[in-house]
């Protein structure tokens, strides 16, 4: 099985957090599990963003209520007040769930907080991150965090039962906060059920990496052919892969491991009916990546999106 080089370029991560992710094509890629400090930092950023969204939504509702009262009516109708309250509950639900779902189902698989600290969600089996997995890991967040928060806010000077509920909520949150520190992959319960983990995202952009390590051009007579000119792929040959495979190919090019590139090049050639290149795998993959990305971007401009080879 192909094995990439130990990256050693993921912001000085703890070597104990390095893992190997095997793609569906059988290529092993080295990744780094996000440390607990990065996940906690991302969570606080996301909570701050959610708080800002909720405050903005409350201000909008207040503006609507002010505009309604400014119409000259003697008092706001009970039905309208109930309508605003229902809108507020819907807004809280969306802030609590849709925020994480929207961003983690996106191409970066990361919320604002995760992007800020350089981490993302990935499937532990090496496949594409599915909607079911993202939904499952985020529904568990209600049990891990928001449900005990309701217990905590019910405490106070209303008796022993309320105080017990509040302290139970504190203990509940504490257990789930500590849980990622008790397993080697820093998984929370939502990750265990969904089959996901949070890993470090690459820092640099692919264009710079490929430009720095691109294969030299081959001279033919007086002309020099660049990789993109030596390898031209038709629409049917590019259509076998989608966005997920593009990301995996990007990772292979980024690590620049000859064995991994040889395996991936042979896999692509088998799918498109080409003979595998010998000694020119990086140029072949560079050209395929460039043309596949251009094809997918053209599709997005025309409202077409192919998530992966099965999409």
C-alpha cells in the first residue's frame, strides 16, 4: 500500500496526533488530528459568532415590533406578539443547528471557528464526508451542550430540585468536555457516532505547492511542452471524478510522495482507459488536477455541482 511521507509541516503538531488516512483509491495520506486546544478555540469562536447572530436577530425582531407599534395602534395584538416569539424560537433553533450543518456540509467542511484555527471535519474511513455524518455529529451537540445548559439555567433559589438540576448540568457538560482528552484521536461523542474526526487543514494553497514542485517541461524539437500541454483530457475522462476526489488529489500533490503519486496515477488511468505514465506521474496528476478543477468550476458557474464520483 502506498504511504506518504511524514508531513512535519502542520504547524508543529504533536507527533502523537499524526494519523494515516486511507482514501477509497487505496492511497495512504498522513494527516494530523486537531489538538484539543484548537477545537476549544474553534468552539469559542463559533459560540461568539452564534451569539452575534442571535443578538442581530433579536435587534431585527425589536425593529419589527417598533415599526408595528409606530403604526398608531393602541397596543400590539397578542397574535403578533406570539408570532414574534415563534420567530425567536425558530431563530434559536437555526442558530443552534443550521449554523454548524451549513458550514460543515460546505466544501471546506469547517465552520468560521474551525477555519480561523486551521482545522476541518473529515470522515475517518477516508471517504467523502456525508450529510448523514454531519447531521449525526451535530445533533449530538444538543445532548452534549445545549440540553445541559437548559438544566443549568433552571437552577437558582427555587429549591433543592432546581439546584440539583443545575449542578447536574454542570457535571454533564464537564464530562463531555473532558471526553475528547480521554481518547487518542480527540473524538467527542458526536464524532464516535458519526464516524468523523477533526483534523488540521493544509495551510498553503495548492497553486504555490504545485508550482514549486512541478515536473520540468519536455523539449520536443524547438518547443517545450508544459504538463498541461502534454496531457489533454476529454470531458468524459474528467467526468469520472468530482469535488471530493479533487481534494484528495490536491492532498497527494501537496505531499509529493512518488509512491503515492504512482498509485493515484495508475488508478486514474485505469478509470479513464489510459496507459499509466512511467516516470512522469507528477506532471500527469498536475495536468489532470488543473483540468478537473477547471471543469468543476465551469459546472458551478452553470449551476451544476458534482460532489464526488458517485454524484
